[in-house]
C-alpha cells in the first residue's frame, strides 16, 4: 500500500535536508541545488548512454559503479559542463571537493550533476561561492527550492513523494526531477534525484532502480534526442528503520511504489516537454516479443509526423501504422488495429471504423491514449509521448540566444 | 562528360512521351501522370523498406524483381492507396490493367505508383476515366506536366535531365520526382522516375541504380520518417543506340551522370522539405568505418535539436557533437572537430574556436555545409538535410483537414 503525499519532495523523507539557491550560473533564476542525508546512503544510478558524457556524469557514474556510499548530491543548472574537456573534468572535481570539504565528508560521498548549455566553461567559482550560501539553508523543507533550482526550460517544477506501508512499518520515497527537451528513451536530458528512508542494501538497490527506470524514464519521448547529462539516482539512508529484503512481499510492494514515483515523474516530464500541449500514452499490445513491443512504442512516440498530427487533433492513423511498419519490429500490417481511448479507429484488414468527430474530440483533450494492437503475439509495452507544436521549434531555434 | 539540360525532364529522352492531368483524386490540382516509352525498357527499381507497403509498391516491386520489361509508368497523387487492404490491391491491379489495355500492352509492362493520404480508398474510377483524357495528351513535351501531376505538398516541381557524351555517342538521362515530408534514408515519401535512351542490359541496370540511390536518396532527411509508398525507377529504352557495358570507361562516365541526376533530385527534395528554409550538407569525415560515417551523418541529419538550432542560425555545435555521440557509431568525443563551410568552430579536445558572428552569417545562408571530422579513421559520408521550422508543424498538424 502506498499513497502520494501532497507537496512531496526529496525532503519528505526522514533524515534528508535540501536547499536551492541562485548562485550566478543562470542570469536570474535559481541554479544550485543541494540534497544532503544525515547518514550515509546506499546508492544506485542510471546514466546517459550518449558517448558524449558530461564531466559530472563520468564522476558520479564511477561512484555508483564502485558501490560507494554517499551523503549528498550537488546539482547546478544553466551549464551542462559537457564537451568541456579536461578543464571541465577539473571543474567538476573541484565543485565536488569543495562541497565535500564544506560538508565535512569525503569527495567520493558527493554525487554531482549539471544541466544546461553544452560546450561552455562551467563558472565553477560561482558555484563554490554559492556553497557558503546554500549549506546554511539546508532544511527539511528545502525540497521544493531544490526542485526549482534544477530546472532549465521546464515550465513547472517536478517534485513527488509517496508513503509506503510495509509489514515492518512505514517508509517514504521522495523525488525531484527536471526534463523538457531532448527527452527520449535512454533518459535524455533529464535529471531525477530520489531519496528514501528505507534501508536497502547496496547489493539490491541498483536492480530495484533499474527495473523502475526501464518502465518509466526509458519509455518516454519528447523529441527522440538523448542528452549528454542525464542521470537518475536513488539514495537510501535507512532512517525509517524499515528494511527492504530481496524476494519478500515488502520488496514487491516497495518496488510498486518506486515505480509509481518514477512513472509520475516521467509523465510529468513528457507533459511539460518543450512546446507540448498533450500527454499521450501509447499502448502497444500483442507483439511477438517484448523487444518488438518496445520498437513499435518507441517508433510511434518518436515520429514527428504522428506527433504533429496529434498536435492538430488529426486522427491520422495511417501515420501510426506507417511508424509501426518502420519500427523494425516484426509486424503484419493487415493485423494491426488502432484505437484512441476506447474509440476504435482501425480494425484488422484495414477496416476503417473512424468517426472523425468523436476522434477529434478525444485528440483535443490534454491527455489520451493511442492503442495499437499488433495482434501477432502476447507482449505489450506502454510509452508516453507528447505532441509536437510550433512552440517546440521556437524554443529550440533560439535556445542559446 | 555530361551536362544538365535546361528545363529537362523525362521527355528530354528519345522515345519517351509523357503527360499530366487533373482527374479528380485531388480537389483541383493535377493528379495523374503517365510516362510511356515507344519501345520496351529494361527497368530497375528501389522501393520503401517500410513493412507497411502501399498496394502499387507491392505490384511494381514484383515486376522489377521478375526482371520484367516495361513500357509505361502510371502515377496518381492525392491518394497513396496504402493501408487499403485487399480492396486497395484490386484497385491498383485495375488501374494497371486499364492503363495497359488502353495503351495496347500487357499489364506487367505498366509500373504503377501512388502518393498522398494513407488509408483512404483509391477513387480508381476517376483514374480510369482520366486515362481516356491523358493518353491522347502524351507528347515529347509532356515531362513538365507529368512532374506537376506527381507532387503533393511540394512547393516546386522537380524535373531534371543530363546529356552524357560517351565513346559511342550521346545519351540522355531524364527525371521527375516529388518529395517533401516523410523524407529520410531508405527513401521516405518520395517518388522518382528516371528515363534514359541508353541501352542497359537488365543484368546491370539494377546495380547501376542501386549504387546511385545509395549515395543520393538514401542520404537525405527531412524528418526521419520513411513512407509506405516510396519508389525510384529507372527505365532504359535504348533509343539512342548507345550501350552501357559493364567494366568500361563509359559505364563509369554514365554512372557519374546518373549519380549527378539522383543527387540533384535528392537535394531539391530536401531543400523543398516541408517547412524547410535551408539546405544543409553534412560531411562526416575520418570515421572508423563506412557504417560509422553513415550512422553519424544520419544522426545529425535527423536530429530535431540540430535542425531547430540551424533554423535559428544558432551555432549550437554541442547538439551536433551530442548527436554524433548518440548515433551508435564508435566515436571519441575529444577527437571531434566541427566546422561550418570553411569556418572552424570546434577543434579536438573541445577547443572552442567559434566566432559567433561569422557563424551566424554562414548559418543564415540558404545553403551551407556542416563538417564533422571524427578523426578516428579514414571513411567519410555526405548527407543532406534541411532545417526544422515552425511551418513544418503547421503543414503536418493540418495535413488531412
């Protein structure tokens, strides 16, 4: 049993403090966030698969890989510290070390993360100066400020928490994230930081996070891009005293709750995608294999022609079927059926049952589902995407200016 | 030696007649084209790889596969006859047979092709009625009318011809094509019909066409989509008496000319891409393998973030490097250098030498090149893409309405 907490965030979790401030990387808005746990946390992380990895990604990934324990995560927005070479690496290490020193912990106990413009030198001195300002502000109510400080072109802050009832008591999962452009499977430019007061052994925490990320952040698309800076981390400090043990009913319950948080974050990221006006759930069913279900889900979610049609409320199922045919999956076009919410649009053998008016009504809603039944197997996959609007172009044509 | 002919088209070629008319598939504009050769032609073709293949694709592909000889190609625009099931197949066969009967040839000597909206029944009776109108209009000057009749959202007609001087005399290659949205490697929604009066044996014509298509139509991107209806055909009627024999100098010369025609068509398709305002040549050099060079070229050409940045004249090289890193190719980010035309922007080890003003000037031109030197091998690849403008969204949000 779990339930979402209103105004939840990373600091809804016992033993977690956070803060978010403006330190000068951006022109005006908050650009530095710090999340700190009272005690050492086991940690899991998922990182971008782009071969071009930002400096903080390389450093934080190594900590997770070495099964390190961490106490804090420091995040700046406004500058990605990506494509900045050796200088960028030194800047990242510097920001990590200064933060660790000021918190009185080891550098390897501080994860770091950056998001923003690629290829510009990180103004690391501003971040270091900011540390003296942010550390005194750390508080159990600072989660929303931290959520504010990690966003870039996001229109809304993204922050959630759930309370999970387990056999040995209650534990909480808190989270903040940022998304917007360059979102696609393999976690394009998005950051998500999850905290929990459950006790989760290092041996199982990565598996837990990976399974949730696969069904949430890895199933969303804004524009088919994957960024240089994406990361999702889960820090577990055990402050609730409730332990999650492998193979138990509690484990399953806890995984469901973590999954719910991850899906909520993923959906919020898509619905706040650059220029997005609609959140579309793509349900692919009855594929031959799981891989095929994913190929079709991804192809439809990434198709500019599908996304522009949905922007215009146009029931252009032909583009959906064409995207499926292009996906690389083993599909038999004649067997495909398509519906929008509960409204059947296309039945097998290309029997068109489209009621344009009813379809337009559904496609004009801010949320709806596109259901594609491949009818050749038993595997399914759920994806989330948004429409492609003129505003997407505006935002991205002028991003750096 | 070859040179482009002014106002060239399929009918610049000896023994080729064509016409283009309005028959009622579209609301007003020309929608039916017919190209007929005086004598039987050997034929080659390349067809969409989308698993969802329009009815005419299946039929025409079979003719090419069976090494058939053809006399004509009949094309309608306004309706793709795709996702139309068995009824669509019968309609396609009907349009082929009626055309053959009226020309006094076998159905298997008539290639057919359709382009337009997917998933709507082909108004085949209108096409058949149109045959009585179009056949009397067939003429040696009808190429431009035919070019007009095959376009959909294209803003310009696309029609070219070259004269090739070979050791045994002169031969001509003529062409018409249509493109616009859904263009991407593997020949997305585009049609190209090439005629030649060279004599080319059936045993080598396909190889000749395939090699040219690979370096032209398969290296362009408007929006990363691949349609259900794409096809390129080459019909050779031998009317010039000039024969192209394998392994000869003439073969190479002729191939260069055919390649030039295909590249010209491909570039025109991109520059007339839906909402395109700029034609961008992407040169990828010094990749480890040819496949890697193509992966990087395709990734950059298809990236919405790169394409929107170029729309805004924004020298956002970080997005270019990020796309390369995401392409799946074996790249070493630190070794990449980037230039726009002759202007160096990024040197290895992320040394930024960008002059924003000079870059903006280049990126504001209607044509320029983006050069990406991977610096890890010796293979290269050239692609063509266009920018992504707000107009692309407008066109595609309202396409069917």
